[in-house]
């Protein structure tokens, strides 16, 4: 459901909750990169999307993988290098958000949600100078380095109250509160109703929607034809009046767009 462009509202709600800021998806990118050599690994990810500033990788994992942290590091590194080639400045490096929805035990820890990022520890917070256009500006490492989100679905065992908890509940057992206000979940519920229909019922529903679309197209076409006919009648009336007033034929043609033959026939 999250991969389909028609369901951007669900994906945007998911990202808004887990990244803690409003997310607007511009496009879904290829989720598996090509190998540069025979020895190279495929960068297998479920969803790769881009918002207005950054790139987002989402992996949904059902099976245990021994070196999973190394795997997501490789995926992020691959995504970064895909967008910067030899000769480009490092300013072109994109910040990456990596979100992993895990349905297996990755290690010890009592929480169900973990955030991680590179940071530099000292007596104060380090700011780095970067060049943006023609100005030197200071940016925090958090604005540059990738961010990682690990969602340990099986560890969630709470009453869903907040939007984040509601999303965790949905990821774990597929249930959505009827009164939910969590971003993306009410839209997800409507999509799930469609996906859960028996094949015959879904086919009938699709045929119904197709019939409604055709009917709307017919009505729109009729309205458009009516407007065109009304406009044509107005031009004919204008040309008739101009001809009676003795206006030159070339002026009538320029004003109404009618042909000389139609004007002569009036």
C-alpha cells in the first residue's frame, strides 16, 4: 500500500509521525539500485522516496539478518553516492532518512522505537561551515548526517493513545481505531477496506467506479460541447452585426475567427 503513488497520503502520514515533522512526498524512486560491478551488492530496499529537501529509505523486514545495521549503513551510503558524481561539489550530498520496520528481534533493549545519528561530543555543540550559493553558513551535523529510525514492532505492547502509538498498533496487528486522527491512518483504513474485499466484490466495485468515471466524462463533454456551441453562436451573431454595420471582411475574420466563406454566407 505504501509503495503506490495513489496512497501518498498514507505514506506521508506514516513519515510525519515517525520523523516528527510534516512530510510531503514528491516521488517514489527506484527501490533497488543496479550493480556497478559483478562483485557489487544490490541495494535492496522496499521504498525509496524524496520529499522537498531529502531522500527517505524505508525497509520492511520480516526475517532476521545477522548484520542488519551494516546492511542499512550500506543502503544509506549507496543512496548518498547515487546522487553525487565525480566533479560535483560535496554540497550536493543529500541527507538521508533511513526507517526500518522490523518484525524480528534485532538485539537487547526494552523500547520499541530507536533513533540514531552521527554526533560529535565535546564541551559544546560543533557547528560546521558550509558554502551555500555565495554565502558561508554554519550548519549542525544533524542537518547533514543521515538519521536512522528502528521500529521494533514486536516490542510494542501498550494502549494506543498518541498518533505514534496508533501507528505502532497498526504495524503490529493491522487494527485502526474508528475515531483515529493519526496522520495517514484514516486514509489507510479506507484503502484496507478495498484490499480486503473478495475478488468478485472488488471487481464489481472497480466496474462501478469505472462507470461513474465514464458518466462524469460524458457530462463534462456535454458541458464543453454546450460551451463551444454557445461560443460559436455568439461569434456568428457578432459577425452578422458587424457585416450589417459595413465592417470590412478582414476585420470580421480577425475579431471572430470565422472563415471568409462563413461570413459571406451570413
